[in-house]
């Protein structure tokens, strides 16, 4: 009798183990969201947002980037398959509503496909740098006219500068918005999101303090870039950034000429170009001033590491 019982319980054990394995496998395949412990699917526009969501969401989130590395977010149009995948998300975190045209289009399409989708403006609460309104074919100011160039970060539409994530202080605001969105979607894990957020923003603050200290020792004064993406960064650390190109436009011969004069006048030796854009203008200027071209990346998925790297490159220039 006892032997029989043992045999039955052994069989039951095996059945239970098989059931458990089946359930686990089903859990892995199951992509339905819910509040029973499934992952929260978060769609983001740009790679740097991915790190923020991963750090704050931890194991609870699955992040999906809409604009892949190497693409230009100003002109990118996502393929239908990408839109379909994004429509399964619980949350869509935009960089900032209205800043990138693709985000408005996507947000409304995704919302139609999935009315439950929470569309969150991750830069809510950030004070935008606003670019002066300029005619499209503006006659650039006289050579060396620093103020004109410096105040023109390149978008000719006169709207807010969309490159909000390239400021650690803005990133701290974005982190708060991400935490709040995750808590809304998954309130049972609020404590985890709070703790992760606090840890991540402490790292942001530390790095911000280190960069502040570095720039108070070696302020580069003026940095020459090809893409007008670093206005917030320059504001944070008190230097001036001058952009060779306007958004999506090659500099004219006249632009180059005035920038060469400016660079000579201020002893600029490095021209910062970006992997996503043409480096031709940068190379022309570098050749003329006997300087070098250095490539930086505003869209690196290793956000904090990259910000540290760029800061070191600027400070060393
Ligand atoms: Zn841009």
C-alpha cells in the first residue's frame, strides 16, 4: 500500500513538473499584457530613451526603439511592420510631442490601433530652448558674427530645440516622467520603479556634477559642430556651440567661409561631426584651420557613458 502511494506520488510529481514546464514555456511565448506579472512593453522614439526605460523598469519592461541606431530621427519614417509591433505596446514614450514630426504621426496612428496605449511626452516639465524664427534662405551674418550663429542652433522653423535628451538635467526630468508612466501601467511594482529611478538619477546627478567641475576648469569657449544638437548641453555647462549645418542642410560656401574665419579667430582646432550626417563641411573647415574632425554620437544607446565621452571630448577641444 505504501509502495503504491509512493509510486502514485512519484507519478504526480512528474505530472506536476511537466505542467509547470508547460506553463513556464507558455509564459515565455505569451505576449499579452496584463497585471499578472507580464512584462510591460514600452515603445520609445530614440535609442538613448531605451537606457532610461531599462534602468528604471528593470526586468519588468521590454523596450522597443522606433528609430533604429544610424537613422536620422528628423527624417525617419518607420516601416509598417515596426508600427504594428509598436502598437502592441502599453506605453509610447515620445521625446517630446511636437518636436519630431514622426512622433505626432506615430502617436495618432498607434493610438487608433491600440486605444489603451498610454502616449507619454517624456520631456514634459523641461524648459525648451527656443530657436529664433529665421527665413529659410537666411543670409548668414558677417564672418565671425558669433551671436548670430550661436543663437541659431539650426532648425529654421523657430520652434523648440528638439534635442532635449542631450542634457543630463533634462534627462533627470525625463526619468521622472518615465517612472510615473511605468507606475501608472504597473502600480504593483511602484516601489521597484521608485528605487530604480532614484538610483539612476543619482548617477545622472553625479555625472552632471563631474562635467560641471571639468568645464569650470577647462571651458572650451566655443565648440564647432556639424549638427545643431548640443544647445542644451552647452547651456548646462556655459559654453557656446556653433553649428556648421542646419538641420538636414549642407552648409553653403559662404557659411563655410565665415566659419573658417570664426574658427581661426577663436583658435578652434577640432570640428565635431556626427555619424548620422555628412562630414564634408567639417572636413573642409578642419583642413583650412589645420585641425581635426572628431565624430560624436547624439543617439548612442549607452546614454550616460556616451554623455561622459562627449563631455571629455568637448572639454579637451
Ligand atoms: Zn537634430
